[in-house]
C-alpha cells in the first residue's frame, strides 16, 4: 500500500491525523507530513478512514 497526497488540494485541517496519527501529521508550520508512505497492512483500515474523511479528497491509496 502506498499513500499519495495531493498537496495542492490539502487544507491542513488535520482530520486525517485524527484518524491515523501513525501516518499523517500536521505540524506547527501548518503543513501535512506523511510519516510513513508505505504503512503496514494492519493500518489500512485507519488510512482508508482518513481518506474517507478528508474533505478535500486529497488522499489516495495505491496497491
Ligand atoms: S484530511 Fe485532507 S485536507 Fe485535511 S490535512 Fe488531511 S489530507 Fe489535508
């Protein structure tokens, strides 16, 4: 699984971080950082939920 974020769409509102803090982090500079672009399979449900709640539809998963 590979995580791709369209940073042009991202609004840095940290909703993804609330779902999957192991993978997504919005820092004090107000930018989103991907902590792990290739997370293990057990995190997939959390990452899918993060993608679902993203209002900008900025997160996609690739197998
Ligand atoms: S939920 Fe979407 S818009 Fe918000 S920080 Fe995450 S990727 Fe960006």
